[in-house]
């Protein structure tokens, strides 16, 4: 774990699809209204798969969660609301401002998960969990969780208690 000015990190290696599901569920179970998750990772790295698992942990049917690449955002409201964005088609922060989705970065009545979060600036965001997925090979990924803000520090601590081996 890297600890730096309140930024906590945890890094999982050799994560297969099932491991991705466990990580996502564990995160999803611990989310509350107002939480923001920023997902980074190349095409096909597993951002949507992870979002499905987060949804599952939140009590949402994972099969209903579809990639919002074309519509920019889907909203699932079976339980705790999930705002699921995919910003692949946007070029930069200006595009994001024009999209009108900015307000959803501070959701008041649900949780927001953003795929391709590198399209937006983190400068004005006080609290978020940033998850970066990197390819190790076809079947395995490394998954780095980085917390900004006390809430997500605690979430990372609780994931530690579950233990790296579990994933
Ligand atoms: N360890 C793994 N974790 C996640 N996905 C994996 C893993 N191993 C293989 N895969 C496969 O990689 C693909 C990941 O697709 P997914 O749609 O989640 O990626 P994405 O990052 O959302 O892509 P995009 O950038 O197009 O939105 C799936 O087909 C999945 O089965
Ligand atoms: Mg996706």
C-alpha cells in the first residue's frame, strides 16, 4: 500500500474475470450516495465488466448493465441509483462540459461510475476512487485502486481486511 498525503493505494495483480467480479462486488457493497468511481484502462481492459460487478455489489442486476459508449450515460435505478458513463467518444474536458454530464460527478441520489475517466479533469473533484486497469495478458489484469478523500481511504482499508489473496 502506498500512503501519501492521504492518498491510499492498493494494487492487485493477476486478476482474472472472477477476481474482477469479486473486487467490483466488494466495492459495490460499500458504496453510498454521492460516491464517484473513475475508471481508467485501454479498450477491452475490463471497465464495463468491473462496473457490472460494482452494480451487482450494489444490489443491481448485473445483466442489465450495458456499455453506454454511444449514449454516454445509462442510469440504473432498481436499488441505489447507478449513473454509468462512458466518455470514450469525448476528446477532452471541454467536450465533457458541453455534454451536460458534469453535474453527475457529484451525484446526490446515487453512485457514479465513469469509464474513460482520463477524459475529464480531476482538479475540482474532492473525493473519488480511481481504478486503473492494465493488461498483464489476455486473461489477467492488474487493478490499481487509488483513493482521494477519507471515505475511500476507509473503503480501501476494508478491502485490505478482505485480503489480497481473496482476489
Ligand atoms: N481478467 C480480466 N478482467 C476483465 N476482463 C477480462 C479479463 N480477462 C479477459 N477479459 C475479457 O476482456 C473483455 C473486457 O471487456 P470490457 O467491455 O469490460 O472492457 P472495457 O474496458 O469496458 O472496454 P471499452 O474500452 O470498450 O469500454 C471482456 O470480453 C472480458 O471477458
Ligand atoms: Mg466499457
